[in-house]
C-alpha cells in the first residue's frame, strides 16, 4: 500500500468523474474497485462524493447539474502546481487555452481547466489542505494517466515546456513522461481509425489485483469493454466504458512503483 502526504509540482495528484447520476456511478465503481462514497460539500450546489478505499481518498465523483444532459460523462485528470497564476501564463504562452479560470475549493485550494494545443482537457490543482489522492499504485487506486493525441510532436513539446517533463519513446510508438525523475504518465498517438471516433483526451488508469476478474465485474455491473485484457510492458490492462459512457482503464501491474515522497 503506497500512501501519499504531498505531491511535487507537475505530478498527477487527483482524478474525478463528472457524470449524470453520481449515486449510480458510485455504486458501479464501488462494485468494481471496492470504493466507498463520502458526501462532500463543494460550495457550488453540485453533488460530489469523495471515494475511499481502505480509508484513503482515491478519487471523486461529481454529478452534472440540470441543463447539462447533453454533456458526456468523463474522467478528469489533475496535475499539481505550486503557483496557479504563473502556470497559466506559461500555458498560454506555450499555445494552450484556459477553458475554466481558477476557482476555489472550500479549503482554499485552486483548480482550473485547460486545453493543450491538440485539444485534450487537463485540470490543474494548487492545493491547500486537500492534496488529492492519498493512496496510489495500489489495487483500487490511481496508477497511471495517458494522453491520446493526434500530434505527438506538438503535444510532447507543450508538456515538456509547461511542466518540465522529460519524454522518451519506447521504440513502438508509445511515449513515457517523467517528472523530476518519477514516472508520470504517457502519450499514445492516435491512428486514423481512432481519430475518426475520438477527440484527444487524458485517460485514467486504476490498479487492480486481478485483471480478468475485474473485466468480468465491469461487464456484470453494466460496463462495456472497448477491448479485453491485453499485455503491456508493465502488466495487463483493458479499456472500458462505464454504464454512463465514461471511458476508463484498469491495470494489473507486474511491479507497482513505490511512492517515495
């Protein structure tokens, strides 16, 4: 079990699901990943749950307000930043767009939403008391984030510039990002077929102990596999859509990377 008490600048620190029925989503992910829900007051009149695993906060689930029925359900990925204002200036200078300017959380943390130059949405979090997920790289917790892009060179240069990430290709078309020496997500260029069906986006991955059993639970609880469990360098994974259509991935890691704060 890898617990976290702080995140360095530029590190993925939080994910949350925006969906049409938060209670149904909490029940689905609870059945798949063993999560328990805890109501959280956002101050914006939005139903929001902190999802916990073994007592630790692992993710959030928010319900879309009335009038947003046409908005797709989606997972949001958040990167921790030390200085929100300075980060947003750098993002605009590098060709990104600010989609939602900084807004405060009840504890005084700041969040914002941007688009990278290829159009993938990414959230930023400047924490105060709430740091994000307090459990990672453990079954039931966040273990990875990938950006699916149409332009690898453009996207790579953007993230290297705004966060100082380093990027390395594995020789098979996949790119791995590191942040201050720590593995911190990856990038997958979309082929023409994927580009016909998907817009650029950040995919979230949660760790599971048994990938085949997890795939069975997803289907039993109403989710749909985009493709079945398959091998990767770090283990086995699959991509699915939850009952409300949000894409998500589960990963059985061969050797989970320890968290060293």
